C-alpha cells in the first residue's frame, strides 16, 4: 500500500481498519496478479480474510510469482467448467463469505450472476450502480462518478437511483451533505438533448421532494463542475462549482470514458464498488493497479462495517 494512496484515501482506509472483525472476501477468478496483491495488502492491514476461488494450479502459480505463497488464505479450487462468480455467490448466500470481489473474469460474466434474481443479491425494486471514487490532481476532495459499468442509457428515474446510491456511499465515507452534479454537454436545457431537460426537472423536483440528503445541480458541463473560475468566466451561478463530491453521468459511454481519461491521462487514482446490492461488491478493471484493488476493498469494508447500507 503506497503512502500516496494512504494519504488521499485516509478517511476510507481508517474506517476499513476500524472494522470489528475482518471481512471475508470471496475473490472470484483469483489468478489475477493485481487483485491478489490488493487483497493481501488489505489482509496485512487487518480488514480482510482472503478466500481464493478458481483454478488451483493458476492461483498457486500466481501466489508463488508474487511471493505470497506463505500467507494465510482459504483456497476454493473449482473445476475448469465451473463458474467462479456463481461459486463465490453461493458461499456468500451460505454465510461463508461477506464480500464479493472481481478477479480474472470478464465484466459481463461477473455482473450477470450478481444481477441474477435467482441469487437473491438484489431486491426486486433496487437498482445496482457502479460508483467509482477518484482523487483527481488539483481537486481538493474525492470525486464519485456513476454509473460507469452497468447502466447503458439510464432514464431520469434511473439517474435518481444512481444519485441515491452515490449519496449513501459518500455519507459512509464522511461527507455529511454531498454536492451532486448531473453531468451534461451544456448548462441550458435543450429538447434535442433529452438528459438536459430531465436534469432540469430533477433539480426542480429535488427542491420540493429531495431525492436524497444532498445538494443537486444540473444540467452542468464538466468544466463548471470542477472549477469555480470556469463558472465565473461563463457567468454560471452555482455555489458548488469546484466543490462537487459526485457526478451522475447521462450514459455509460460518457461515464466510462470520463473515468478512464482521468485515470490514464490525468493521473487520477481511485477505486470502484457496486452499491445497491445486499452485499458489498468490489469491482476494478483487470488493468488497474493493485492499490485500486486494495482501495475497493477498503471502501467495501467501510460500508460493510456501517451495517445499514446493504439489503
């Protein structure tokens, strides 16, 4: 665990380290180098017990490569044709694990069993969202962005649920009343862009019937979200510009692109979790660094310890 990450995410990590007992994490497809390093770093900090699921041969080889073969862990080898994610979920439903973590599995193959009604991880009326938390250089707070994995083109009601899930997570992480932005291309509603009209309606409704305990603004462009000076130059009157805690994106493409550009080209660091399921779910890209896997687990542990944000 690098000192940089510890400083940027110290609040989340501190909450994770304060859990009363380690969270049992079922790592589905555990022959993933970055995820293995992250889960054992979390174990070293006392808030995780690793359960490694997948090909025994591949997992043992990867542990030896990383010098982790002597560490304490539970190994659950499965047959070649078995589904590691489904196996992990069955362990969780049987009370043998607390948290699900994505390992060396395709995104679709990981998410489909989570969302499968037969696995009872999601309430019938719940909307699960993928929330990414980033530390963007020169921005003075963590920034939540959602949804960047699941919802292709969410409706206005869908984006309301995204905002609710985002606020729930931010509150666990110590943000008392988050400032949430509804990202769009422009600040003024245009009937040629459905999201702008819906965003304006959502903000107006929020003033009378709050969708969550937060401040809500939109439609609003990215430069105004991130900069008070940009808002001043454009004459955009919003007290939270440059101080937003979360961004609700209009569609999957814009959210996924925004996160990847910030990470790959702007030096942003962060982690991702699913919010809205009955259990904590840590999900990172297979190309992410091990620190991001560690931080995803820290975020899950913090929410798990809160005791009231799942199910």
